[in-house]
């Protein structure tokens, strides 16, 4: 059976669907994760074993009901944000080896809605609402990945679809291109209007049968550099601080199912610059920790469906809520 091996990059669309509430007294930020930031989990370091072109499809829905300050306390009462994004893309695995490894390239397009209502700090009775209900293209994401595997022959006792044990590692270079819908006079834009460059490293280890048909641990880390925004909501220019993302997944394989837990940590490591939202030109650094269950189903036609539900368990200076993702991959 064809394996997923390259994590389904489409899931990133949900993570990149936030907005910055610029111009308010206590501006709240969100991350702009790029492929593959914040959405890798099972088989994060692997590419499909067969060269060729793969279809990618996904849907993600994010629901946020609060914004937190730099201590994790809720601010901006009556926050309500729902982001729904459908994605289409492709992954191409090259036929020839390079330096003993294999090379893959992916592109993902997204289209959806970002519905936002935030009640600002009270200015008068009831406060001043901030609203942004926008529909359109999300930013384009892409990645070039080199992967090398060191596997033992599949164990015939590892279930009806034997899978090899061993480990794989990969190096990637992802990017976000600002093609998404953006209007400097609106809040909650689908696009962010700036480029992001994201080098990454990942590793996947899989055991022989211990409990069921094989235990897997996948980890991945990326560094995300934001280039200067040409414009921003509120009409001023600034640069978001760089951030790192760490993904982890611990799963078990049983027949056609792979299931377990996944988590994502996002941490901003530089201050924003140029924003007028705070007098000194910087804003509070953002952090987010999400975790939840994940399951992948390997279908008889060699396609794969993956579902994941993540809940924010610790946030600072960003939205807080939950996210559901479903993704699909199949070789053309």
C-alpha cells in the first residue's frame, strides 16, 4: 500500500487563518505558520515510496472564543472567530535519488472564510466591536523536502499490511507566498500580505510490533522568518517577529488504522518591529501549545484519510480555541 510518508501539508491552512487586531490599545497577534509549520504529525520525515504525482485535499475549521494577554489571561470580551478553509494541492516525488535520499515538492492553495467578532476594551456602553467577515483565497504554501530512510525489511507479523521498522530524517525549505485576499482597511483578512521562509528538520522512528502492529514517534522543528509587510490593517508597516514551531506525534498502527496523540508548540522568538500599536514599536511575543487525538485510515485504493482535533492548552498574546482538520492524499 502506498504510504503517506510526507505529512499532508494542507492542514496548515487552518493554522494560517488568523488575523492581527491592529490599531487597538492591546493588539492581539496570531501566528502565520507556513508549510509545513505547525501541522506535521505522523510520518513527518518520510516521502511516499513511489515516485510520481500525488493529489492533496483538505478541510480545516478553527473556532476561537478568547484572546489572551502575555500572562495567558483572557482579554477582549465576547471574542468569536470561525475560520473554515478548503485546500487543494499536489505533491511530486522525484524518481532519482540525490545524495542517497529522495526529493519531493508540494504546493497548496486554500479558499475559505474568516468570520471574526471582537468586542474591544470599553470606550462607551458595550464597548466598540471589531468585525471582519471575509471570504477569499488564502496564501499559497509550498515546500521542497529531501528525505532519507534507514529501514529494516517489513515484519510479516506486523499485521495484514506489513510496514518497515527503523527511522527516517528529512530537511525541508517551506515558504508562504502572499496571494491571499487582503485589504488594509479590513480586519480578519484571509491573506497576510507578506512572504515567509521556513527551513525545517524532521525525524520519524518506527518499531517492530510491541503493543499492536508498530509504534511510531515523529518530531519536526521549523524556523519561520517573516519578511516585511508592505501594508497592514490600519495602514502602517511592520515586520512580524520570527518564530519556531515544533510538532510531535506518538501513534500506534493496527491493520488499516494509525492512531494516537499529536501536539504543536509555536513560540515567537523576536519582537515585532515598526508597529504603531505599542509606543515602543514592538508587541508582546506570542506562544501557543496545542494537543489532541489523531487518526489515519489507509484505504484499499491506496489513498489515505487523516483526521486530527487539536485544543489550545496554553496561549499568550493570541487567539485560543480548537481546530478540526481532515486531509486526503492519493497518487494520480
